[in-house]
C-alpha cells in the first residue's frame, strides 16, 4: 500500500464524520437545539484525528518530501493545502466557540456552531477531492519505492509518538458510532484489518 492510499483511506473516515456533522448542524438549524454531546465528540475528532494525526502526516512528512522532489513550498500545491488546513482550524475554533456559548446558556451559540460547521464541511470536502484526485497522484509519480517505504514508516512513527497506541482505533470506533446515530453510511469497520480501510 502506498502512503497516499493510507491518507486517502483516512479521507473516507473524515467524510463519514463530516456527513454526521452535516446532519447534526441541519437538525440544529431547524430546531434551534444542538446535540452538544455529539458536537463535542466530533470536535475532538477534528482536532485530534483530522488535525493532529491526518493533517500532521501531510504537513510534517508528505509535503516536505514532495517539496524535496521539486514542488514549490511557497507557490505549489502543498502551499495551497497548508492554507486550507489553516482555514479549517479557524472553522474548528468557531465551532468550539459556538459550543461554549451554548453551554454558557447563550442560544446564539447554535447559529455560531452551525455557520462554522457548514463552512468547514464545504471546505474539507473540496480539500479532500483536490488531494484524492490531484495532489496524491503528483506524489505517486514523484516518489520512488524507497520514498514510499520511508514515508509509511514515518506515518507509523508519528501515530506511535504523537498519538499513542489505540488512539487511531478509538476514533474509528467513534466515527462508526456517530454514523449509526445519524444514519450515515460507514466507510469501514471500527478496526484496522490488514489492507483495509485506514490500514497501515
């Protein structure tokens, strides 16, 4: 399995949770009430699985290798992707602010959450499409077999040192529990079968 396939598999889990948040946000917009427990879980997923795990693999390992192969750090595709990661963090902060407002008794927090959630969903869906259909093929064409092996090892090391044992699996299970709750199709099982979804 290529390292880009690992990242693409993670995209399927991310899309699954985005669909859950979309259902949650639409319900909140219609009823004026947000499922704060589920919202808190998805924020944890976005901050940890998406940003600390998935995006960090790209920013700390994939992108630098692409840049070492000749892609411009300042004007190339990796620069665009980094900018979108940063933009997404702003929407995550907005969702967190909305949730805090709700928990403090401010009903306006629902609108704050919904607005930022829908913006984040739109951004990330487009971002994932760009990576799956453009960026990753560029990387595949630029990398040697040795590059791919080293990058996969870097991903494993990142999860072990930055995330900890079992954290990845915890978020896969969370994603599937959310999918069951919100009627969203699951991308894969809650474990990491060899060669399957999110497998390393």
